[in-house]
């Protein structure tokens, strides 16, 4: 047994926790528009996510290139693939972090008991974004400590709901909330696919460091399967138990759905404690992902794909100038996507984030066969992983379709802009023709 290496149990928990950040905090409000029938969206997403994550686990084990998905895509698509994944994943992080800050604004307003106008919501979203950015100026060590502590907020909230919530669960109310949208089965499942995939974003980072794992060839695939199953069960039980406690229509109109449910179960005091826990988790996840976004742009700048300004570090090794630029973009996004309701604005941001993330996913899935052949893997294993990559790709394309034409159009424009930038700032001497 290797010293200081992760065993199967530790790796499983790490895999589950990497996905259980802030993705679930506003999810019940969206699913409240659909009803309990969204459980089938969870099942479809869990299957697709398992396929994606197993392929990412194999890529992490065999890739000789640095940068995670950026390195994986380079096997099949060269430096242009490297750039496109860096750009699309970086943009997805920028958008996703804006959505996290928006959900934080909703929970904060509920905690202090105020009702925000759409413009005020955008202002508080910007304040939360800048606060998380400034905290990151202390460097990666501080960021890691914050995120490892704050993730317990959502774990405690979900754990309490999954165990205590059954005492308030009403089967008749659950059936009443089954399909409040009135959509046919396929339409109801499709309507909530992007939101359920949003909850699993982060699976691409799970178990990527094979050198830190005991018996990685066996334990990494198992940990991915067990970890995603654990996260999926938590998501499914948590969101579905809510449909047996409160009417879906009230859940859909809440800006802090977890707090709203606990207030119905207990009282306002307990509900506010849960809101505070979720808010702490959301802010901690945002701090971590703000640093991740800046480092995606930092790595791309070091590769010659992005402007040199993203490479500048302060004395704590934090890319401060890059963070400031990205936070300015996020502030603009917060105001550009102002909508009549917080959940509508949240949906717009989530759909755009999912679209841009999927670009990186698809390039990684398409590269796994080349990557594994380069590593000298067994042909039987290559065929098996290639089949999972195809399933993951089909699911990803389905999620693109489910996000809607508007999100695909704006996401496509964002990606096309990336190619314009690549032609201006990429290092032509390194680019393959």
C-alpha cells in the first residue's frame, strides 16, 4: 500500500465532493417548473456522466501531456484543439461562476429578508464576484483551504434533507407535483437535462491524478462509478423529497429553495441556518472556481494562445490581472443577462455554460482513441473506452439540443469569436498546419 496515496474509499469521496459544489443550490427551483418527472432526467444524466467520467479517468491515467482536457484534445487535434478546449472551457468557467454568484445573491437576499429588483440582483451578483476575486489574490494555498472547508455547507444541508425530510414527505403531494409542466414525457425530460448536467460539471477533474492513487488501473474506474453514483443518489433523493414537502409552484418561485423547504419543515430560524450554510458553500465554490478560471487562461497564455497579460503573477503566484479582466467580463454578463426573475437569469447563464463546456467534452471524447493508442494500451480496452466515449458524446449532443436554440446560437458565437482571437494571438510557430 503506497504511503500518502488515496485508497478506493478516499478517492470515491473526493470524486463525489468534486461535483457537489454549488450546482445543486438553485436546481430545485428549475425542476419545480417541471415536476417530479425530472427524476428521469437525473437517470439519463447519471448514465451519460458515468461514461464521460470513466473516459476522463482513462485519459488522466494515460496522457503524457499536461493540462487535463487541454492536453487530451491535443492528441487528435493538435495545437488548435489545445486552444479550442482552453478557450471554451475557460469561457464556460467565466459564465458558470457568474451563475454561482447570482445564486449567492438570491440566497443572501432571502437570508436578510429583502426582495431585490432584477437590477439590484445584478449589482449584488457583481459584488459577490469581486469579493471572491479579491480573496484569490492570496494565491492557491489560501483558495484550497477555503474550498475544502466550505463544501461542507451543501453536504450538511443535503444530508439533513435526505434523512429528516421523510418525516414531512407526503406521497399524495409528490404525485400532485409529478408533471406540473404538462409536457409529454420526452419533452419534460429534455427540458431539465441541461440543469441536471450542470449539477455534475466538475466530473472532468475527478481522479485525474493517477500517480496519487493506490492501484490506479482498478481503483480509478471504480471510484468514478461509485462517486458519481453517490452524487447522483444525493441529487435525486434531495430534489425529489422536496416535491413531497412543498408544492412545485412555490419551489419554482423561490430564490433560495433549500432554505424555503427547511422553513416549511421547521421554522424560519432553521431555514436561515440552512441558507447560511448554502451561502457559505456557494461562496467557497465560487472562490475556487474563480481561481480555476484564471488559471485556465494563465495556462493558455503560457502556451501562446491568449494575451500575455494573463501570465502576470503577483507575489502569491496569483494571476491578478487576469482575474480582474475576467471579473470585468463577468460583471458585464451579470447586467447583460438581467431577466424578470432570478431563476430565468440563472437558466440563461447555465445553458450558456453547459454549451461551452460540452465543446471541451466532445473534443476530449474524440481524442481518447488516439491518446490510448499512443500510450500503447490493449486494443480490447481501447474499444471498450471508445464505446463509452461515443455514449458520452451522444449524451453531450443531446444536452446541447436540450439547452435550446438561443443558447446554442450564443454559445456558437462565443466559440467562433475564439477562432478570431486564435488567429491574432496564437503562436504560429507552434501551431500545426
